[in-house]
C-alpha cells in the first residue's frame, strides 16, 4: 500500500537558495562560454569532433558532450573556462551581448 503524501520520503533533497543561485549563475556562464567557444571554432573552420577535441585538448566525444550538454553538471564551468583559455577566447561580459 502507498503512504499518504505527508509521510512519503522525498526522493531528492532540496537544494538551498544559495546553491540554486550558484547553479543559475553557472548555467549563464556556461551558455556564454559555449557560445564564445562555438564562434571561435566556427571562425577556425573546425567542425569535426576530432578537430574540436584536439582544439579543446579533450577526447572528441568528451568535447562534443561538453559543448552540447544541456544539463548542469559540477565541473563543467571549469572545463569550459579551460577550453576557452586554450583557444584564447575572452569571456564575454554579462549584458554586453554574446
């Protein structure tokens, strides 16, 4: 038998408001970085996974996942920042157009 809703254990723990704000900021940073990296790769004519992986210093599959993933994951911002640094891409400032 099922338990009443007030007695059911939550499947996911709730995150704090501070953590939610940090993740939202990370998502926005990730979007800006992905757009800037994507533009740079396009300008260089790099379109194949192997070329993109080599340019980012990652295995091709990992580079593709990093640039196309929609779900927030811990460490993605740092990987994207490292990839942007490797390409010489400047992080666009918020509000200045991306």
